[in-house]
C-alpha cells in the first residue's frame, strides 16, 4: 500500500508545524520519495536526531506504507 506525498507532508507538518516541506516522488510509484524539511525544531540537533524526528512524525509508516524516503533536513538560516 503506497503513500501519497500530501499525506507525508501532512504528517510532518503535524509534528513540526513551522516546517517547510518539499516532497518529491522519485519513481512515480508512491513508494520512493525524497523530502526536504526545514524546521527551527532542528536547531542544535545532529543530522541523525533531525531524521529521527521526521521518522517519528511518520508514525511507524516507514518500511510499511512508505518503502524509501531520502531525507535532507536543516534548521532555517538566520
């Protein structure tokens, strides 16, 4: 069962309301996405911690409904 890009964005925005989110379907199959997420919540956190925050936002859908997600995360530039 594939996920739609809008659903991924909605889940991320629910967990990180200030986030700027850009989702790209890499293969057109609803299963392989790239996401760019910029949020002030990432400030002072390592890249691994930032990615963990996004995975938590997806509420366990990684590996099930969502097969692959290439992440780029960052805090906003001052």
